[in-house]
């Protein structure tokens, strides 16, 4: 074999190896892979909201049938879901699994999935932001037109309002009714292509019973 042929063969070999590495890194996704009951959820150290400097550990868990049912309703069926349950029933873990599945499903479209919570502590626990920051909703402004004018000047928030398809809200019990009304009104005005409630944004909310009794809306 002459030198040129050898070079070509080795080139072909290395391209094949590269393709193998690529497919290992980005395996072909099937719809079933979104609903594989085995999920890896990043768990924090147990210190709520304390993420900086804390080494995270991954744990493979198998979701229960009930957890899977809720996950399918959100991720596969696109339903508005509000779930609750008593302490220690796996709500937080399920929410993290749902967020992971949604992000995987919409990996190619940033801003489609928005992860929020009513408080900064709860938001940092799930890698999100507060609902007020997400929407650039000034808590002191009640007038919707005024709010929309200020949102239009906050381009990242405006983009989130226009492109979000699924809005995850943790600790929704601490979001009062007025804020929900504001969100619905703003979304309707900023997302004119649809007349569906919340401008067609799908909602997935977790309510902890402990917080619902502590902080009535
Ligand atoms: N399907 C599962 N398999 C294994 N462990 C699970 C599963 N679901 C939840 N857990 C574990 O059970 C414990 C309680 O779950 P989690 O914190 O999600 O419950 P919770 O309903 O959010 O509780 P709380 O209302 O008190 O915040 C956690 O240690 C979690 O890792």
C-alpha cells in the first residue's frame, strides 16, 4: 500500500471513530426515552436552596406509577397540571424529573421551558428564577398597560413571555391570585396569536401542603 492510500485509510478510520464518539455523546432520542421510568435527578445536599460550593450527587431513581402518570400528562399530553400531596410523597423529586424530561424534549429550543418558583430559595433549588424576575413583573405596579410597557423595555423578559410554551412554577401556594390574574392578562396581550388562557402557556405547578397552610393566598 502506498503512502497516499494509507493516509486515506487512516483518515476514514478516524472519521468513523469520531462518528462513534458523536453518537455516544448524542444518542438518537426516541419519544419513549422521554418517558423512561428511570431518571437521574440531581439532588442537592439537603440544604434547601444552598447550591454554591455544595457537591451535587446524582441518584438513579425509578418513578412510581403515579409519578409517571403525572409526568406523562405534563410532558407527553401537554396538559395544565397542578399537583400536590402530603409531605415526603415525592413531589419535589417528580418536579425535577419533569423539568429534566421537558428540557430534554425541547433541547433544541431555548426559552420554550421556563422554570420558576414563588421565592428565590425555591427557585434556586430547581435551577430556575422567581416568577417576578422571569416576567419582569414589578410587584408595586398593578396597571397592566404600565406593566406591559415596562416589560417591553426588558428584552430578555419580553422574549421569555413570547417564546415560553411551558411554565413550571414551584411552591405555587405562595403565588397570590392577583399575580395569577396579572400573568394571565399580560400573556394574553403579549401573545396575540392565540385566545387561549395564559396566552396558551402550559402550566405545571407544584403545591406543598405545608406551605399552603402556612401562607394562604
Ligand atoms: N420514585 C422514587 N424512588 C426513590 N426515592 C424517591 C422516589 N420519589 C421520591 N423519593 C425520595 O423520597 C424522599 C422524599 O421525596 P420528596 O422530597 O420529593 O418529597 P416531597 O413530597 O417533595 O416532600 P416535602 O413535601 O416534604 O417537600 C426523597 O429522599 C426522595 O429522593
